[in-house]
C-alpha cells in the first residue's frame, strides 16, 4: 500500500507539473539565486551547487538560467519534495522527489508509467536503463500536443530513491532539452557517510622470530 501511495503522489505531481508548463511565463527574469540552500560560491556564477545533507543529494545546475526553489514539502508517507527547478526563459521545470526505498528504480518507473497511461492525454515510452548510473531508469512522455517531459529514477543514499520529473513546452529549442538532460545528470546522491570514514589501520604482521 505504501508503494502505491508514493507512486500515486508521483503521478499527481507530474500532472501538476504539466499544468504549470502549459501556463509558464516565458519572459526572462532577472538573475537570482532562488531558494536558500547551501551553494558552493566557487561555482555559483555558472554551475551553482546545491547540497541537502539531510536527504543526501546534491544538484549542480548547468547554467544560471535554472532557478532553484526550496519547497520542503513531505507527504505523510515519507515522500519528500525538497526542490523545484525552473528554466527562466523556456518554462521548462524539473521536480525532484526523494522517496524511501520501498521499491527499486525500475519498479518505481514501471508503476509511474502505468499510472500516467491511465491519465487523460498522457502517452509514455517504456522505461529503459539510462546513463545516469548503473541502476538508473527513465522514460519519456507527452501530454496532448503542448507538453513533453521525461522521468529519471535512480538510487539515492541511505536506502532512498531519487525521482526527477521534467516537463517543458513542446516548441522549445533543442538547447533547452539538452539543458534538462544536463540538470538531471547534475542531481546526484552524496557519498554514504561510511565511505568517508577511514578504516583503522591494521597493525603490521610480526616478522618471524619477533617476540610480538
């Protein structure tokens, strides 16, 4: 039941994201940081890095045209919606969801596909492995004639799953869809805490005849 509730929320969020893309304002906005997350000042002017240590992920935005807004929303089932990223000029957006690992990335993608195909106007491709990681899975979708999008699901850290849901108006240029792909590639799990802990050095083995 928890899996289906989580996936149902994902379908709802996708539908909401598509509605936002239909009415997105395409006028360029003044540059700004967007959100109040932790950013690496050394790359802030171009590749802006956002880190969420609590949920164990980082985002590196490919250009300053991507505005990051924190939402800090969480469902009763434990699905977090920490950030939404919006492309200032085109109206494209990427919603990040962080789910408990109650299913594999493939299972999440398959059930999201099934759910979207039951929504009026939605058509999707079949989930396929994608290059984000060894276990990442994704699929493309379209809503009527006006909105296209894609979903990417990959494992996070500490038993979590990262789900990225991108939408954009059909008429955008190829540069925008390339930027969406770059942004998705920039959403990565942080290293597991245990990886950063150095193992205690072992004492050297005694030489033959050594009283130790």
